[in-house]
């Protein structure tokens, strides 16, 4: 077993041991680096703990090391246009493009000295000047937004980004977000470009890759590594969590103590949040499915029509909770059925 713990269960922090998603991310690299790109916008979506932030970090690392590319991360909880202007200006390798003593611009306590002769009175005009200068020098800007939400800042930024695309600036955008938050943004009538943007749903990790990783870290047999991989269900957070517990307990198999700790942390750090974000009807369906997962049983207990159940199942699939199946409910996440059974017993 390794001396240093390679696993990390902190959401959003890149662990030392990760399972590559190069096949899923390669289309982004190819598209952004192509002279005639198919899309300047990609959305990474998936359930909590599926590896959205880690995947976005991998993309940033890819482009950060390329000549003529700069990467800017924006926080959707504050004014994104001002963040973009400020961070572009602060980039050391391009700051000299904007400097000029004769012209000054400031907003909200941020002061700039910018090349240009036309007076600038707002951040939108400032960004135009910046992107025009970058375009002339063939410098590309990759903007990233982690866990997008539907708020005023995001809507204003989205409108401006559409304009950046119309102006043919060298700008690309990667966003991560939960299905429900992406849907809220897409439903804005004026933001149709988000609806058309390619979405990469981060599905389960390859079980063989997980087994190989566990085998190399814990020095265990093929059979034991496969058993551990199956216990994760391919869920990225579960892979990190189970590995972390085993490493800290100095164990290579799942015993009662490991399983109890596994359940506790899955429930506390992921499943309770996922469950609370579901609608009451979705929760009701899952509770009945934990008893009998056939559609016929759920229809009988809920008094729904087949069309209603189909729509709720579709939403649960898109939220990453169940697997697509016409005749029954199939839980996607490891030990999630047991979690639902536990919730049901608490409520009873």
C-alpha cells in the first residue's frame, strides 16, 4: 500500500488519484483548437459527486499550458463582467497590451490604464477593447464557470457572451452545473444559445479503470479489486470515498465497519443533498421503488397515469438518480436504495 493517501473526499478539490475521462473531454479539446470550431460553449453536467469540477480543472490545465491561451474562472455569485475585465487585465502575460498612461478607466474601486482613444464609460465597452486587442494577437480566452445558477449576474453575462460570439472574438466557455440549474438557464427565452450548446453528461467511471486503480494502490488481487470497484457503482465520489476509508483503516476489503462508514459519509455528504433537491413526487416514486421497482406496482400505489410516471422517470434519469428502463426503476448510485429505505423508516 502507498504511504501517502491518494484519495480526496473534498468536493471540488482535485485528488491525487483520478480516473481519466480523456475520451469524454477530447471533443472539447478538438473543438476549441479547431480553426473552424463546431462550438465555443460546452456544458459539463451530472449528479453531485460525478466529477464535474475535476473534469473542468483537467480542461483548464490542458489549455493553460498552451501558447496563446489564457484561462479565466468566474464566480456566478457576483458581477461576472467586472470579474472578467479585472482578471483579463491582471493576467501578467497580456497586461502590457492594455497599458497606456494617457487613458484611465475605473469602476467599483478597480482602476485601469488602457490603450485606446475612444472614451469608455462601461464594462461592456472595456471588454470590447480588450477582446479586440487579444484578437489581433491571436490570443484565445477560455472562460470557466463552476456550478452555474440562474441569477441576474449569470443572465447578464450570458447576453454579453452571445455578443462576444457574434463579434467573432477568440473566446470559449466551459460551464458545469446540475441538470436542474442548467434547465433553468436554458428556459430563458433570450438564452437559446445555451440550449443549443453541447452537453457532456459525466456518466459512471469505467469499473475496470477503478479496479486497476485500487489494485495498484492497495496491492490486491484482481478478484478483490473488482469487488471494490463494483461497490462504487462507477460513481466518482464513491470511488474516492471508499478508497479513502480503506486507506485510513489500513484495510483492503469491505467489512462491517467499513460499510457503516461508507454509508454514513455517502448519506451525509452526497445523498441527503441529492434527495432534498428532488420533488415530492420523485421522492414518493423512489420510496415505493425501494419496495418493488416495477412500474405496475408504483402506478398502483401512486395513482399516477403511465404518462406521468414516464415524465417523472425521465427527470430522475436526467438528474442521475436512476437508469433508463421502460418497465422498472433501477437505482443508479451505489447504496442509494438502502439510503431510501433508511429515509422511509425514519419517516414511518
